[in-house]
C-alpha cells in the first residue's frame, strides 16, 4: 500500500498555491475547447475557505481569455459540487449554491444550470441525493475533482466513519463540522444546518484526477494524521484517497508544518 500522498505539492503560502492550482485548472479547461470524441467530463468542485483564493485566481486567469474562447467555455461548462446543506433556500447567504454563484458563476457569467449542486431545499432529501447521483452519472462522472479537508478528516461532507462504496447521500453533520463552518452563519454553530447532501466516496474516487487542497495551521493536526497513515482508515475519510491512482496533495507551509 503506498503511503500518502503519491504526489505532494508544497507551497510557501496559500496565495502561491492558489495561483499554481488555478494555472492547472486553466490548462484543464483549455483542453475542453479541443473537440474530442466525447464532451468533457464535469468538474467536481468544493466550497469552503480553502477554495476562495483558488476560485479568485482562476477567475482572474479565465477573464484574460479572448471573448470567443470564453463564450465557448461558458457553453461547455459543467460542474458538480460535492455538497449542499439541507433546508436552506438556494439564495441563503450560507448555501453553497450562493457561494458558487458569487465566486464563480457571476464573475464568469456562467449559465446558472451549468453549476450543479445537490438540491438541499427538496422535500425528499433521499430522492434529491439519488437524482443528483444519477445526473452526474449521465454526464459521465467527474473528470477533475477538487477537494478540501475538514478538520475531522471529512471530504465533501463524508463524516467519519465513512464507507468507501457509499454514493451520494444525506448526512447528519457532526458538532465539529458545524463549528468549523459557523462563520458563514454569523459565527453560531447552532445556526448551521444539521444535515447536508454529499457526494459519496464512490463518486469522488471515480474521478480521473483528484486534487486535495489543504491550507492554514488549523489543518496541520489532521493533515499530519493523514500523512502518517499507510492505508485507508474509515475514521479518516480522506484516507480513502489512498485507493486512487491519481491524487495530488496541495499544501501550504502552515498546514504541512
Ligand atoms: C466543508 C465542506 C467541504 C470543504 C471542507 C473544508 O465542511 N463540506 O466541501 O471542502 O469542509 O472547508 P474549509 O476550506 O472551509 O476549511
């Protein structure tokens, strides 16, 4: 069993990391414009503080493209986010749909339906999870997957302990996750929804390439635990990435300290 991570990219700061990752993403999107046999596989996108500088750097780069290429990119764009809270209206400031519109959809003028997220406002949450998984499957599954790391080791909202074969599902969020994400809810963990819909490890591990992005001192402890493992451990969901042949860990000096 290989030890984690197969490919480690280390950066002095989260800003430098964001710039380099944006460059990689831009290259990936550039290849979308080259006609192939099949259309591009969807991008798998994450939310959270870690991704904010990445999306900002990506937007800056893409807005330098000529108008014809940008127009084509807009017509091809297809992304599936990892997760969404249950019970929030789509325009709620704390919803991931709002996050994606604000950071990527609006600045790039992407069609709303091009940014897919689970429907957290559906009455039947289990059915919404099944239909999201089916939509992703119909589009061929994720091509490039971006992942952040929860301070308890979650990826998406796959809370520990997590099963490798689980597909998109509804989940109860742990108190530590609600605390970690309280900032978008006025700093009050009790205001963070108790449930979410998340892609499972099954969909994540089916991606062609996976980029796990970890920044800041608050992730140092969980990252150190992950790096010590020599095989998957359900109590640390991100460790299932060891089962994937093409994973890259992007870390800054603070998280890798
Ligand atoms: C959150 C989200 C993930 C995110 C991760 C890291 O709870 N469900 O999609 O990638 O945890 O969040 P952050 O970047 O804010 O630390």
